[in-house]
C-alpha cells in the first residue's frame, strides 16, 4: 500500500513542467524510500516461513518516567534491534517514576501493582533500565517473575555478589568516562583552572562523586574541582551565573533541590546552561540539545541496542548465565554545534571521530548519497515494479492455498483426535461437518450411512445454512444414492440436478431447497463402502477437481472415525450385556442356593430330626439286660451319626443361604457366621459396624455377605492367621467394607493367581459381585504379613429403608 502512495507522489511531482532542485530532491528521496521499502518487503516475504515462531513477550521496566530523553533513547535502541530480529515480539512498558518518588512505600505499591498486572502474563525476557529498576528486580524477581530471564542496562551501582544464586541475570553496566571528558574539556579550553560539578542527592549523583574522588589526585596540580552544596534551584543558578571565566561546569544531575522541588532533566539542564557564562559538559547524551557543549557521552540508544542484542540471544536459546555481564559501556564523543559556536570552539579542537549534532548541512551534502543511489536505481525501477507485482500475485495465491491447506489439516486433525478419544458417531459428525461446510463454502454437507440388509440409506448428520427436509434420522432407498458407482471408489458428481431425466426422491428434495449441484464422496472402511460424504450447492463451479481431491482426503479418516465409533458403541453394548448376564447368573445362583437351603432345612433336616427322636425313644424302651448291650451300643452310635449329620446339614444350609440374612439383615447374619467360623476354626474374629442398623437392598446384603464369607474361608485355608476383623461403615452415601487379617500375607506378584485357588468364586468372583453393584474393589498385602480387602459400594435413596417392604 505504501508503494502505491509513493508512486502517486512521483506522478504528482512529474506533472510540474519545470522542476526546481528541491522538487528533484524530493523525487529522488521518494524513489529511494520506495527502494528501501521494497527491499524490506522482500525480506518480510522471504521470512514468512520463520514467522511461524510463537510471539515473544518482553517486559521493559524503566526507573524513570515516559518522555525522558534517556528512557526514550533506550526504547529506540531496543526497538531497532527487535524490528529486524525475525521474532514477533510484543513489548510491555512499565515506569517506576523514581525520579519523583523514591520511598519504600512506593516500591511496595509497585510490587503489588505489577503482581496484579502480570498475573496472567508469562514473559520470555525482562529488560530493566537504570539502578532503581535493577535493584527492584533483584528484590522482587523471585516473587514477580521467577522464571523470566532479566537483562539490565544503565546500571552504575553493581557488585558481582549481587548476582550470586541468580542464574537468570545478565546485562550491561553504565560507565561514564570522567577522565576522557575532563581531558577533552581541558584541551578545548586550555585556560581552564576550575571545574564546577553540579550534583544533587540522588543515587546517581552520589555514584559519580565517588568516581570523581578516585581521580582527584591526578588533577590536583592542574585543576580545582569542587561540587555543589545542598542548594535550591535559585541558589544554584545564582552560583552558576557568577562562575569565573577560567571555569567549566559539568552537570551530573539536578532534578531535586534542597527545598524538595522536582525538575525534569531537560528543564534543569536548560536553566543551568542558560545562566552559565562558561561551557557546560556532561556524561550522558540525554543532556544534548538542552545547552551542554558535549563530552564523551553514554548513549541511551546504544545501551538499548546492546541490551536488545543480549535479549535476542536469550530468546534464541542461550542461557543468561552463559552471557557475561558487559562491565564497560561503549561511549562516544558527541558535541552540540550551536553551543560550540556560542563559545567560539573550533571543530578542529575536538577529538578525532567526534560526532556533531545540530550542525547545518547543505542540500547536496545532506542528500548526496540519496541522489547518486536514486540515479542508479531509476533505470531498474520498472523491472523492480514488475518483480514486485509478480511476487504480490504469487504471495496472494500462496496465502490462499496455505489458508485452504491449513483448514484441511485442521479438519483432519480434529477427525484424528475424535478417533483417539473414541467420540460417539453423532458427535463426530456434528463437529466435523461444520468445519467442512465452511471450508468449501457450500450450502449443505451430510453424512449418509448405508444399511444393505434393509436396503436403506440413513442420514447420520446434516449441517446446512437453512432448514432442510433431509434432516438427521431420515431414511431413503439405497437406489437414490448411486451405490454401485460409489462401491467402485468413484466420486459421483451431479453438477446439474435440473438436467437429470430421472430424478430420485433425494434429487427432488434438494431441488426444492435451491440446491442444484450434488457431490457424493464414498466412505470406505477396510475395503467396504459404509456410506458417503455429500456436498450440496447451487453453484456447479464450486466442485472443481481440486475441491473434490480435498474432500476425498477428508473422507478417508472420516470413515475410519465413524466406523471406529460404531464398533466401540457395539463393544460397550456387548460389555453391558455381559454385566447384566453376570448379575443374572449370580442372582440365579443365590436363588438356587436359597431353594436348596430351604429344602435341606425343611425336608432333610426335619427327617433327620424325626429319626433322631425315634432312635432316642427306642433306646429308652429297650431293656437293660446284659444280652442287649451290643444293641444299645450300636443304637447310641447311630444316634451320634444322625446328630453329626444334622449339624453338618444345618451348617451347609446356613452356608448356602443363611436364614438370618433374609429375616434380620446383614449385620446379624455376619455375626452369626463369624461366631460359627470362630467355634469351628478357633480363628479370633472381631466384627464392627457403624451406621448400618437399617436394612439394605437384598442384592447388596447377599453380595457383601458372600464377600465376607469367601474372605474368611480364604483366611482360614490359606493365610494361617490368628486374628481377623470385619468392619462395615455407611458414610457419605457409600457402604464400605474392610476385612483384615494377620496371616502370612500375599505377594503382589501372586495377587492375580489368587483367583485360581480353591476358594469358591475367588477374588474374581468377589470383584464381579462388587462391579455389578457399581462399586470398587481392592486387595493389598504387606510383605511383613497380613492382607486387607477394601470394598466400597454407592448407595442411592432406594437402597435403604424400602429394601424389604
């Protein structure tokens, strides 16, 4: 766009018949700027592939306020490096305003403010300028930006031990050249005998005074160097105006006077230099343009450039602790032409290589490079314009192709994610079709699945820009969808439905909705046609060969995602059926046990009781003669067998289905069973319950009873334990069962084999019972001995209270 504007300017200038030198200069300038911009654009186009890097965030924390020449110079230097770095960098500027506010309360307030502002920002680097910001970073870095590399500049107060333990800090110091500036001032003003150094009580002034003290001996025989006392601005101006003519002044800083009045650097410098009758020098380029003659100056712009170069190295992957701190800044002799003229100082007196500001130049001197470059470039300007036009067209075409390719990859990526996440079929279709329709800008996209057994085509999902009669769930005859052609892997493209001699129901429906073109892409899975991806639009030209190829690329993973989702759905249904069958088997087993238990108890038990009673009566009626002793002995032995059989049948009946479980509930049945085990095996069993007095659903009661029964059986048979405990607790809508023993334990590597032991249904059976109730089961064994079984079953309101109504 800027090139077009420049061409317009050239044409406007060319309309003047007799062009003056100024107009020719402007024309050459416009052409030169256009060439520079062209080169820059070419660099941008060449680097489009590198701009894919993620955007970098860099914080810039200034000690002073915005608008100060020094701070703005640092910013310009930083920005000049980042603009050509190849990175997309977002800069965040913050100012501490420490020239005007210097107390600790202000620092604490800044910390809280920055903590709030940076809460949602992760910076890739932070640049701190000058001593207050550097000290603030040292004190608060671990709390504000603990992982962010810090690059400092403009720092005068620095000790190496400041960075002990801080691997994320590096930077460049601000060192002033006092001796070079003094020597140059003496050379320019050979009659000087006195040096008046203007300072205040700010940290920077104190640091410079300390530096001056180190060199006083060198100049003690030649110069009289003295510093300002604590003065108001007016007192200072009165002092400056009376300086003897064999003096020079060096301004360090005077932004806060004795009375506490605050001045900007520019205002204080201008007032001092306007009152001074002798040349005033300094050590920083931010004082230039406000009345100082110059000196060997520290450049804020140079400090910013060097700091940005270090930051660029860190953003490129270097570690801050591998970049040594630059201990000396590169300073430059710079002088103000207007001030030198005021004091009649010749340029020849300046050091070699000095730079001059505010120096007037001739038109030719100012634009001679531009003029010669422009003359050389005019001949090739037309060629450059043609090349640029070609590049622009190619770039537009490449951007369009890249955009389509990016959308296509995005859709395929979403489909792949759905495959990995095992997303249901309908959800896959609903999400993907929206992106597919936007990619091709068509009126409607649909997924059709084929049911060959019923000779039907089922509409799985539709995404359309308006309501449609062919909606989700609709069914049509397979004859309407050109199945035979699709089976051969061909794409069916009907680019004009109006021209069809024989129109199907689907064709007529689409025509009624102003859809005149239809494309069907076959969906294959494992070599079998499962359906089609259909596109509908009123523009026949939309479905060119390129778009059809893109649609075919999308259809392949789409078919896999749909078929995988369908297979997973079948697998889940089979698993649920298996769970229901398992629950039914367990219930049938319990019902059969209950029936057998009742039959043993009612039929065989009663018969044995009657036999026992009859034998006892016979025993009493037999005479006590000696000849009957053998008969009596046999009779007593038979009565004992009957008694033992009755007890065993009673135990077997209770094992199969304890009557107490149906009559009194879970806790009484468990207590009865543990008492029986205790008497039979001498195993000491402790049973506890909490908030379990009420009845639960029969399924819950019988399954928990069986788990306890099976666990105690395993403890007796395999654990060789002396003590065991059973604890049942109802809490937070769950029923928890914990069974512990002090037996020999079970190695973790053998836990899986435990299910194969002769323990009834074993561990697997217990797990199955718990999972059928929607609960969790775990077993843990310590190497020192002992095993723990944990069961937790969720309860709903129907599980309690009405369980046995």
